């Protein structure tokens, strides 16, 4: 529902001299508020997580907060353009970090995962140890399958154990190689 309004504005002497025309949408009748939108800047985010580290004594929570701090520090050191910084700050804002969840560790771990995925997809940036964890996990999965299929003539638990160990070793080696390549390309924070 649009309304057109034609009005006049007085100039400095009080004389009405200019006619203005504007179109109003459905929100014109709503009152203006003095709400300001606070965008999570990199500096604000860094300070926020530093405060969270001092507030808690749980090591698992502190680890998640320190991962965020490490990523933010790495981003600040990269010399990103204004538009890239604005895009990252918009993403941080969309994560709604200032909310007060019941299970903080779970909430922030999920937010960290989303943020890392965003950085990986948008800027091809990864956190230190990303590829090592990824490929070690894949190695464990394939090692389990390999242990059941190939080492089935051994005792079942021995075959599974050997497969898991072998898969994890191979996965870790491949992950470290990928990590070294990403570091050489400057894609690790």
C-alpha cells in the first residue's frame, strides 16, 4: 500500500518555497526509533572472546574461544581490503555472537564451524590444522572399512584396529601435505 504525499518545506526565513514529493510504503506510519545497529567488527569480536576466556574456567569452552581469537588475529594480520573486512564483519554479525545461549560451548562451536566454512568458501582461507583434522577423520573412516574388508582373515578386533591405525596415519600424512601446500599459498590463518 503506497501513499503519495505532496508537501512544502519552509526555507531559513520561514517562507514556503519548495514543494517536495515522496512515496511512502507500509512502514512510513511506524515511528522512528533511536536503535543503532552494532556490527561486530574484528576488534569487537576479539575483545568479546577475550572477555569470554576470562569469564569461564571450562577448558573446552576456552579452547573454542581461543580458536576464534586465533582466526580473528590471523584475519587482522592479512591486510584485507575494506570490502573484504566489511563482508567478514557482516558474517560475524549474522552469527549473533552477543546472544546469551544456555549451552555456550555448543553454540560457539557451531558458530565457529559456520565462520570457518564461510572463510573457506568465500576467501579460501583455513585455520591452522584444518586439513590435518579433515584428512585424519577421513583416514579413520576408510581405515575402518579397510580393516573390516582386507584384514577379515585376522581376528575381527585386530583387523579393525590395524585398519584404523593405518587409515589415521595415511590420512594425517596427506593432511599435513595439504596443510603445507595451503601455507605455501598463504591460505592459512
